């Protein structure tokens, strides 16, 4: 297959309401899209799409820095190149990942969008569904695709009346797992957790996410105050860099301590394991660098009895939702999968398929029809939601003769 062109752009996706947590509040999302045009040996053209959501407070990336990395570092190594098979393309992507030291350096959002677009095109070319790729990529036997998967819900900060409404809606919708954002005053947090337990009932799994809001002592006090309400896990209670504190907390509290902002690279995953700084990983495709890196984290966690959750960046369009869903189908042992709230959060999506969590969230979601990610991108919507023409850069058509430039 010849990679004829790689085009990227930024889009601004407005929200229906503001979504907030301890680190940020937003009413729109700035996302990066990558479109890869591939020509097969029989002359057929295949288009692959990828998406990522740069968050400066997570990986240090902005829209501008992610686009620059894609178009001036990653894409030139691929555009115009010919790959005889899947193995060669995967090796090419791995070489770019290694050359940019992404195992140690946070740059997940930029590489994720490019990698997903290439893998979407590859799966289409090979007549595969995206969830079949992990078994093709890895030698591990943990990649055993399921036919369906289920989602958990996430509740942002908000006034009590809004919180009650969302909790009641989630219960009726069918969520069996709900994660609540905390990190305000302890009294307010306890009131929120108590209300959630009262509305959701004892059968629901209730989780909290502090988004780096606490010190070690504050975390201990807060978790003790929440304990009567049976909290299953606490996500990122401390600053991302406070690994000694996370180790202490993991060793001294009964709740599962999960990391998110502390986990953006494979090197960080290994250090967290070595320091016994958590019981669980929250893996997000955009944050960790795409499918292959996420797979390696899952395999590493599995080897060390670390629980895996599959998170989502707030504001993902149906492109990234589809990729996440395929990963959840490929590995049906995630303790919880979040996201896919497109209809409820986004004023408009970028795909024609309905990618929102299906009614009766525990009643399972399956992959869309078709090969690759299985979604059709609405290019008119992409153009209308274009963020800034000055940010858009393309690595355009090249012939095979200049492919090595």
C-alpha cells in the first residue's frame, strides 16, 4: 500500500453544557483530526481517519504543538512510502514512535491521531474490523474479542439540582457503574457522594475522581469520610508527579487507587508498577499514544495484577469513540469503560453513525458495521467545525520516486 497523503486539521466541537472537574472546566473541545489516503496495489483507494484530544495539563500538548509534531515530524516519515503488508506498516509506525522517544516522553495526542488513521486504513485494506487488529499486532493471548461491551457513566461538578437530575437519569438509563468528580470542599464532596449512593442504590458501583486535587492527608481524610458509602476506587487523588504519596496511599487505604494524569507513557506505567503507586490504570487512547501503546499498557498491567480501566477524553467525536469501543471489544476485561456520551454532550458529531452509549448502558454496545473503525465521517461537518485554517497543515501527495526524501 502506498500512503499518498496525510492531512491534519483542528476542529472545535461545542458542548451542550459546561463540563468541569478539579483541573479544568470547558464548554467545547479542540480536537485534532488526521485523514490518510492510501492506494492499494490493485489501484483501490482507502481513506483512514484518526482523532485525538490534546490536553496541556495532561500531556503538555496543545493543538498547535500536536499538529506541528504530526506534520513536521511523524507524517513526513510515512507520506509517499510504500508498505508491502501490515507488518511493514506497523514497523514503520513503531520506528516513528521510538525515534521520537514516545515511550518516555509525553506526546500521546499527536501520535494517536496519526496512528489511528493509518490503522483504520490498514484494517479497511485487509478487510478487518478494528477490534481484530490487536490479535494481529500482539503475540499475547489476552486479545480475545467479545461481541459487545458495556459503559459506565461520569458525572462532572455541578449544582445539587443538576446532580440529582443526572444521577436519576443515569439510573434510568441503565448505568451500573458511575464515577463522580470530587475535589471541592470536603463537606460538599461528602454530600455529593452520599446523594449519589442514595439515588443509585447499593447495587451500583460508585467511583470517584479527584483530578490531582488533594495532598496525602487530604486524600486519607476524604476517603475515610466517603467510606460509609462504599467507594470502589479513587482516581488520581494526588498530583501526577507525587509518586511517593501515591505509594503511601495505595499501601494504607482499602479503596483501589487508580492513576490517570500520572500515566501518559509506557515508562511511567513501569515506574508506577515498580513503586507500587497504584492498583489500577486509567488508559485513554489519546493520552497514551494510540492503540499499540494502550495495548502494551494493558499487557504490562495484566502481568502485574493491575486493574485496567478504559477512559475517554471529554469531547471525543465518534471517530475516537469508535476506536475506544473496538479496544474494549478486543479486551473484554476492562473493569470499566467510559465515554460515548456524544448525543448528550456534543452539539454535533463528526460521524454519521450514532456512537452514543445505547439505552440500557449495561445492555451492551457492539461495533459499527463495516471494516476499520466502521464509521463514516461527515466531511461537511468537519469543514464547518474547522478551528483555524492557519493551524491546518498537509503532507500532500508524493510519488514513490521521492518517498525517501
